[in-house]
């Protein structure tokens, strides 16, 4: 049980049911274009035999522009009545902007009204995933190349980190993973085995390269695997008689 708590929390009933039935663990990835990259990284690092990594992410969406695209309604339509074992969420790259609240009022970026409205949307989104029985993780964003972009997206990222702490959602901080030794933006980082420089960021200074997405999801993939293994071990005594039948 201690291992399961370290990885996320006490074993989810949904995950226990999935493992007892011998089905692949369903990992659903939600987010914007960063979510696309995180899906790609996880899909390549989680064992294909034991996991079904499903992409629900979509570029150019977020929690700020609901008049154009309502993330909650779209996600509800995507999921239908299907259960989810583990939900991975990454938003923020498109959210550093002023918004119109649900009741039609203007809210300046990171002002009190903005924070209250975005917090409400986050509450509803996480609750939606939990109604599908998912264990939820949130993947934060790394540093950005341009100073203004880094400041704005970094502030949104920090706000989301605080909201996830309030909602008891594990927050994966990718900033130290994709930064140089001084904690700053780095387009290239040394390969863990050879030390040779590897391009980790896309040319826009915002997104990751494919090796970069592997880098920021490596620890998460291991954490998910550990959580599933710990849940399987904890539930083994209860599951054994069912398997015997």
C-alpha cells in the first residue's frame, strides 16, 4: 500500500476492476498540443501489452477561450459513458490571456475574477474525470524561450499547480526536467548515457521535440507503471480466487 500511495494515492476501484478482469489499463491523455506530445511520449514508454494510451488532446484549446471551444463539454462528449483508469492532463500553453467569464464578464489575465473563473472550470473538469473513476495527474509546462512568454505561461502554470494541490491532483513539474543546470530554458540537453547534446525543444521555443517529450514523460511513465504494479500487488490476495475460477 505504501508504494501505491507514493505513486498517487490508495488504489482506485476502477483500476482494481480493470486489473482483475485482465484488461489493459486505459490511460487517457487530455490537453492542447502539449497533450499531443505527452500522449506520444507515454504511448512509447508504457508497455503496449498492459496499457491502452488514448489521445483525447487537441491543439489550440484550453480553459481560457470557452466562447470558442468548451473543453468540458468536448471532453464529456469524447468520453461518453466509458470509464478511465488514469487521466493525464496538460493545459496552459493557450491560457495566458484575458477571458470572458461564464456570465459574460471581462476578466484580466490572473486577476481575481480570472482566477475564480478558471478555478471553477478546473473544479468541474477534474470532477468530470473523477466521475469516470479516473486517477488524475496534471503535467505542468517547462520554461519558455522568450522572456515575456515564459513569464506569462509560467504564471499560469504556477496557478494551475496550486489549484491541483487544492484538488489533491498530483502535479508533475517539468521545469527542472527540461532546464539547464541553472534552471533556465535550454534547447539542447546532454544525453543521459552519452553526454552528447540532444535537441529537446521545438523551433518555436514553446513546444518540445520528440526526444523532449520522451524526457518529460519518462518519470511519469515509470510512476504510472509503479502505481499499477503496486495496485496489482495490494489486490493480489483478493484477486487470486477470482482468477482461479
